[in-house]
């Protein structure tokens, strides 16, 4: 099992509004720490036009990390492919793979937040069609790069898994699925892959919220406000307030979503976390990208969690 | 007067050669290491910036991709190197009015404006009928670290406040460059292709370009 660390969104959150120059300097320091702790890779994510400055250019940040480190893998978890020109992504990945000596991986997915599509003049409803059109040429560009760039397709549903299955591309499974849902999604993937006559990929990747602690009480008090911020943000993007819905009713809906998603968080001591991760490895996920950064955690807290998780990676 | 190295071609350069050239540029007191090529130059500049303490430049095509992508890439590249980025825009083969709109929107976005653009070719935000209600304006976030990232456009005079930038061959002499600049501030980007060439060009050019009374015996 390979362990990745993430997911770095580079957010200057209201509760800790660091300047982005500091956030990116911290990112490069965190990457060096991840490399020294023996992590397989570090992972970035992407959103556009959000008030906290969520990273809109994950490949640029990946370039900086590749320059700072020498062994660590760097990946996107995930790039919102329908918003990008495929040729641009292919070129950037090719260049970074050569200059980073084969350490770049790409995870790509649909995206969902309407103002992001609209900012680029794209209809959100076209995102599936765009994905179908963009994935094959990008897969070709990734395969032709020297060294080749591993390309994973981010999925949160069985329908999305079927799209990846038809192309025989490995999955990057979202953190919100439980083991039963993951099994169902993998079955849909395999059925689509087999009927398209594609061979099984060597591995799939899984994204998971994971926080290793030696003091659950102390760390929960630090972690929960950041987790809550992150979940409310993603919740508000996935299901916006509906017409006529009161703010209080909407907040209740967001809180219920936080409760539901918390069920998938792996929070505990190193040996307990290791046992949980092995369950997911057994499902077919050889690469597990652990999200220990939520919002913008205090540095010392994030580093403690990385060191704890790193003891399982190294 | 300023001295740059490049543009180094990211389409073909090996990481080992790129590293050696960038280090030689720093040793020879170049102000900036420039990268060029058919794409991926901003990601490469972000990478090279981690190898050198000096500035980095990227030659980037403008007019094909959405200018907001370009603005986002520039902002993050500038932040990852703590404000050391420079950009040379190379106009794509598009209609003149398309190019002008791309340049306008890019400039507005980089300035941090709360943007609303209704042009002939671009509308930002697009506010497409098929999309749900979206805000009337959008802003680039994060913004670059520098209040104004130096941005030149190939084939056009330098923007106000920036020196004229000229690409020159490796074997150029300081006298030729100074004649080219006249009495104006010049920024010369020298296309040296080996570390030895880089060091030689730096030794030959850096002193005379920086000081009008540079003593000739120093380089004898």
C-alpha cells in the first residue's frame, strides 16, 4: 500500500486568513516534510473564483513542489478537467513529467460548482460530454509523455465509474463513499470495462479523510472547526440554498450533511488507522491519498498528524 | 539595464541541463532565467524558481486559452516564488480584436478588479442561460504577490515603467546591446545554450551593462 498526503487546497480561511504567499511557502515546506517522512506522494486540489482563494492552478503549484523535492510524487486530486483546454493540460503534464523525472500523476474529475463553469463560458450541463471528449486525448498525451503520466479518473458515483471503465482508466475514488458503496461502484466499473473489452488497470486510487492522533480529545477540538468549514463549503456548492428556503433551514441541511460525511472520517491512533486503511486496500485500492489538511489547520497540528501517518508510510 | 538568460526551451530541455543552465545564470549574475516553448512554460517557471534565488520569466501564448486560466496560472506561479515572476506574452494567430479582448481581460483580472466584461468575443462572467444564477462579477483569487507582475507583449513597446525587453544571441557584445538601447533602459535576454556560454556571457555583459563607467581592465 502506498500512502499519499493531502489534500492541499491552499485556502485562506476566515478563521485563519493567512496570506497566500505564506500558504504556498508552507506548502513547499510541507512537501519537504512529506518527502522526509516517506510518503509516496502529495496531492493538490482545485477550485475557481472562491473568496478564500482556493488553488485555481494545481499544476503550477505541482511544478513548484517538483522543483523543491527530489523523490516525492505530486498529483492532482482532482483537476476539474471540463474547465480546461485538454491540449494545455497535456502539454503541462508532459513538461512536468520530464522536468520532475516521472513524479507527476493526474487525477481528473467533472467539477460541479456552477460559477466556475460559467466563469470560463462553459455550460455546466455539458460537463459529461466535455469529459467524454477530453479524456481520450488526455489519456493519449499522458501515455506518450516521457516518462508516462499516471492518469486517474475521479469518481463519486457508479455512473461516473462506468465512464472510466469504458476507457479502462484507473479510478480515483472520492472520500465520501463507504466500503459498501465502493464495492458497488467497482462492480459498475468492471462491468463497463469488460463490455468495452478493456484490460483491468494495475491499481485504483482512493481518497480518504484520515487524521492520525495520539491525543484524540486535544486534536478533535483543533480539527472540528476546520472540518466543519470544509464540509459546509463543499455542501453549499453541491446543494445550494433553494428558493424560499430559510437560512436556518438551510443551515440545518448543511449540518446534517456534515454529520453524514463524518461517518467516513478515519480519526484515531496510528495502529487503528492502519487497520482501517488495510480494509480499503483489500477492496483494490493500492494507493490511498489521505486528507489530513482541512481548511487551514494550525501548522503544529498538521505536522503531528503527518508524522503519525508517516510512521505507517515510511 | 537588466540581463536575462533564455528563453530555455521547455519542450526539449532535460532536467539536468535546465538545472545546470539555471545555476550558471545565478553564478554569472543574471537577473532572470526565462523559459519558452509551445506550452507548459508557467509550470516550468514555477519549478525553476525553486532552484534559483533570482527572478524567473515565462514566454506564454495569449489569445487561444481563456484569459482567466492564464491569470490564474500567473497568480499561483507568482505566489509560489514569492513574487519573482515575469511574463512575456506571445500573441497567438488570432484576429486582432480577439487578442485585444484577451489582453484587456487578463490585465483586469491580474489587477484584482471585480470583473464584469461584455465584449464581442468574451463575456465574464458568461452568465449563460443554461447555467443557474451566478454572481454578476467575479474576481481572480488568489491574486499575484506582486502588485503588478511585469508583463510584456512580444512585438509591442514595453508597458510604462518597464524596460524594453530584447532577445539577443549568446555572442552579442555589450557595445551592441548599449547601442540598441540608446539612452533608454534595456532588458536583454541572452540565448546562451551551455553553462560555459552562460558564464562567459555574464562575465562579458553584466558589468558594462550595469555601469556606464565600467573599467575595461576588469575583464582583460
